[in-house]
C-alpha cells in the first residue's frame, strides 16, 4: 500500500480533559474499526501519522483494482 505524506502544523496544542474526550470519541469513530488500540491511536494521531479510515479504505480499493488489472493482463 502506498502511503501519502501529510504535513500538519499545530500552532498551539494543549491537552485538556475536554480535548482528550473529543479525541477519544473521534478515534473510536474513525480508527477503532481498524483494530488499533486506543492508546496507539492517540499517539499516532498526535504525531500526525494517522489519516481517517475512509481515505485509507479508498486507497486500498484503488490499489487492489490496479493489482487485479495488472495480474489479468
């Protein structure tokens, strides 16, 4: 699977109980179905290494379609 680089710029970031709760909710919604544990999700998300699951799924589909076409030919 080809990975894309994403540049994130965080000007000010402070973890408060409220922001941590929102981050957990977002992580549970987008990344939990992929089978990644929550503590790793938060670490990866804060490092900017995690993209939403729907964009990953689309990338996998494109890669699989391309692979099928090249195998048939």
